C-alpha cells in the first residue's frame, strides 16, 4: 500500500490532532503508526485500567503513550516539512519478540479467562468470600507478569548459550 504522506500538514493542526494519541499520525498520512498508537492507548485505558483494575500500571502507561504520540507526531511533521522520506512501518516497540499463533493463542486464553471472571463475579462471590475473590482477581495479572518475565529470561539465556550468526 502506497503511503499518502501529507506534505502540507499544518503544525498547528498536527498538534491539535495529536491530543488524541495516533490521530496526529493519521493526519500526517501515517495510518499504520496512528492506528497502532490509538489502539495501544485505548486498549491501555480499557484493559489495564478498567477491566483489570490496575490503575497503578494503566494510568502511567497511558500518560507515556499520550506524550510519546504527541511529540512523535511533531517530530515527524518537522521531518516531512524538511523533505525527509518517512515510511509507515508501524512502531515495532519490541522488534526482537516475534509473536506467532502460539503466543496469540495464550493471550486470547488469558484475556478470555479475565473477561470470564469479570462477567461471572456476581455468581462466584456466592461460593467464595468477597475478600478471597478480590485477592484472587488482583493477583492474576501480577502472576502473569512474573511468568512473562521468567519466559523472557529463559529465552534470553537460551539465545546466549546458542548465539545465531546474523550476517
């Protein structure tokens, strides 16, 4: 797909659109980057802050995404006005992590279980005391983060033992 970079983008309009993460990038014609940033921002609000009740992680993450998007759109606008070639390759926050169907499946199962717990809460609390349910609910995500960290460490040590020649 051919990029349709907005060569005549106004810095003021870029700033105004950038107030919504990703919209400034879309105004510049960088649809993929804009969509990724917008999806990350709203997913952060919905999944992390609201659904998982982890505002202590979600709010700072949303603030980081907001300011990154704001300043990145401004820098890209300046680069476009200087005549630099900009490609819409997306963000690639984690370029070395290759997500395959296995990882997507695990993520779908975990999110499904979290959604299911949230939906069935009113039925579950009849069998489990409310304080125990709350403790279980608030412990799932930290345990998943620990498991993710262990997985990354295991893969990093495996790569260290078996380095792959990249030529």
